[in-house]
């Protein structure tokens, strides 16, 4: 059905307004990140900084140890990606290609785990990590995020494997490939759009996580960027300028990834569903 010109204009106006409103916090955070402390607290607030400064960004690395925190977040995010793709892809392929008694119930149970509030898992996972002596270690944070991310990965990848032509896999088996070789050499390359989509979502999940980073670590050596931002709120002072700069620094990689690879994300999600 073709929409009238007035309807299209109204739709564009509403979408533009919604986009501007959603961008407002980011714009205000960016403006505040280049203000000095005095201007941040000024009343009325200023839209254009009277004194432009990059000191807040310098403080991230000089005062708040963001270089170490960035290394930790990269290790966490990359590890979550590897675990999610390795285990999630094999599980999704198994659910897609092999039916066994209770497989549908098990797949549905994975979906139900996404409905559990993540905070309700903190206490049992904390107890497990404490008993294993893994608190204040990066692997405890990685495991916590991966546990929450895996059901999403399985449900995201299964439709991609469902759509793959079985004839190609059967041809590989006729040529002498084992089921494992068929999976790695044929199915995985054909499901590349879905894997790339899951890779980006998994990286972002590891990069922006705060819950497990705050719960399982209290030392900078095992603390991600998100938890480092929370350290800027003390009982005596809140470092608003550095916090705004840290928010921009934390958001920038995910923003760039989403902007650069948005076409791949859309194509991947359409291909799967």
C-alpha cells in the first residue's frame, strides 16, 4: 500500500524527532566532556563550552588508569566472542541438524533462560567463583557474560543453519568428509553472515557489561571500563567531567562498529529470519 505524501512527511518528522531525542544524552555528554569543572556546575548550563579543555580525557589515563581498564575490556570482549561463537555455533548446528527426544524442549528452555533477570544469577555465580578462587580474575567476568550470551547466540544462529541447503553437506559427506569436517569446512563458511552478526553482538555484550564487572572484581587489574567509570563516584566527590569523557570513550567503539557494519548486521538478521 502506497502512503500519501502527507503521511510520509509526518512519519519522517516523527522519526527525526525521535532520533534527535535519543541522541540528546550523547550530545550533552560530549559537550560536558570538554568543559572544565567550574563550567559543568554552572547555572544556567552552557551549551557551548566557554573554555574548551581536553583535561577530562587526559585524566582518564593519568588519574583513572583507563589504559589498563581498556586492556581488560578487550580481553573480556574478545574472550566472550570466542566462547560464544565456538560453543554457540556447535549447539545451534546440533539443534538444526539433529533431532533427539526433548530437543525442542531443551531449545525452549534456552529461550526461557533469557527471561531470567541477570541480577538473580549474580549470587549463585559469585558463590561458585568464590569457591573456585576466581574472584578478582578476568575469567570470572568472562564466564558470567558468556553464560548469559550463549542462549541468545544459539537462537540467533539456528535459523541460519536451518536455511543452509542440506544437499551441499550431503555432497561433502559423499566426498568422504566426516560430520565434523562438514560442519567446519562447509556449514560454517556458508553461515558467515550470521556468525558475523553474532560476533558483533557478543563483542558489544562483553564491552558494555557492568553487572559482573562490578560484582566479581574490586581491583583495577581485573576491572573492565564500565566498572572503572563507577569508581569516579566516591563518597566525597563525583568527577563529572571525567565521567562524561569516560562515557564517550566507552561508547565510541560500539558506535563505530554499529555504524560501519550496519549493513552487515541488517543483512545477517534478515538472512536468519
